[in-house]
């Protein structure tokens, strides 16, 4: 074998080039064998796994709610999230809600937060529109529980309905109580908020119908019962006083007073002055007790009416027992004086007890003087 140095050198230089070309040719053949003919498939026939959708970036929001009731969420959602569609059911709008604040959250997260803070009482759904906007649906999670939270109670108050002014005053007091509860709910924003109660008077039945949450109904019920009890006690006291001082009648004979017209007319003037003194005493006692403006707390004062019957020579007394007794004693005293005057006028020679005592004293004095004179004469002899 002939050895050519030039040929060996040329092969040595071209070896790497030939190796690279062979590798490219082998790769091309391999691709041609493994690659199968493909046809274009419509996008509608491609499964989601083969053609996954592009990732959607959800908007984030912030919301600050001052608390109170579910209905107030309507204003917060519309004002801060520009929500145009907020629907709150009638059974949910008075549900209590505490204050909260959320930052950089999605609408769904806001809905879940509202449900959580309502302690399961509310159900909140957000229907987001890909084109923009959303519909908020807020309702009671349990209709029966929501309905059960509203209470109604009838409170009988016959004494209050006896006075229209008392009914008006109790309604004003009820409104003041509810306003006070609302102010406290504004200050204390934790826990269950005061939803309040309303009061409706039914005059024909003499009852108040109270409707609202349990706390509000209980508060108004206690107010009505306290006012009713106060008037009931006052009414019972008046009934007892009237029963004890029921009008009575008594005839007081006074023949000596009626013997002269001047006497029984003077007796009537004296009786009228006595009644005037009793009336003045009534005013002073009422003023001192501070109850002159409240007829319900006035107590019965002795009173009497004097009716003279000249033909029968008696005074007819009508009034309370105490007043009749007092007037009777006055008439009896006047009758005794009149009897003495009549006795003196009818028998001027009748010696009175005082005159008899005076005559006896003078007689004894004369006897004593005579005895002393006789003693002096005997001693002189």
C-alpha cells in the first residue's frame, strides 16, 4: 500500500467538517420519520386542558362601614364601590351589623366578610359582570329566624286611656326612649345594635300595641306598666278616700235657735264662714304637698252643707262624717246658749245659780255681822 502524506493531511483537516455534516443529516432524517402530518383543528374543538384560558386579574377594592343595620350597607356599597345594583330583602334590612374596614380585597371577599360578621344571619351574593359592574344580593339566611326577631306585645292600660293627656305623654316618653337607644347605638358600635320598637295606642280596647325587637318591646312595656301602676295606685287611693268619706246626712234639732229668726240666720252665716275656713285649709295642704296640679292625688277634705228647716226646727246636715260631727257640735253649743237666753227671758224672777250663790254669801255675811255685834253688847254689860 502506497502512503501519500498529502492525502492523509487533507483527510485530517476535513474530518470534523464531515462529522458535523453527518450529524445534521441524521437529525433531519430522524425529524422526518417522527413528524406526522398535521391538520389545523378549530379552536372550538380544543379542550380547556389543551388550550387553557388566559389568567383573569380581579380588581381589588376597599370598604369602610360605620355599622348599624344591613340596610346601611346599601349606602356604603353604592358610595364607596360605585355599586349601582344593591338589593336588600325586607327581612334583612334591619339586621344589626358591626363596623368594619377592608382594604385591597375582592368583591367576593367583601361578601364573605359581611356574612361572617352577621354571625350567619345574612346571605350575601355578588354577581359580577365581566363587562363591568356587579349585582349585590343581601337577604336573611334564615327567614324564620329573622321573622322571630320581631316581637309584638299588647299592654292593657285602662287608667292611662282614661286621660287623653296621659296617652300623649306616654307616647312622647316612648319616642324619647327610642331616641336615647339610637344615640347609644351610635356611641357603642360593638355587638347587637338597638333596632328599636314602636308603640301604637288602641283607644277602643284601651291597650298599647308594641312592636320591635325584644329589648325595645320590653323597655316600652315596662314604661307603660309603670305609668299605669302609678295611676292605678292614685285611683285606688281616691276610691278608698271617697268610700271612707261617703256623703252622709243627719238632722240636728234646735228649737231654741229657731225660736227667733235672727238666731238661725246668724247660725247660717257662722256655718258658711266655717266652710270657707275648710276650703282655705284644703288649698294650703295641696300647695304644701305639691299636688295641687294633679287631681288624681287630691285627698278628700271634710265638707258639709247646712239646710235649715224652720218649720221642723231642725238643721239638715249633709256631707262627710267628720264635717257633720263638727257642724253638729257647733249647732249644739249655739242651741244651749239660746236655751239659756230663752229661760232668762221667760222667767225674770228665777234666781240663777250665780245669783243664789251671791245671795247666800250676803246672808252669811249679815249673820256674821249680827253675831259679832251681839258679842260686843254682852261684853259691855
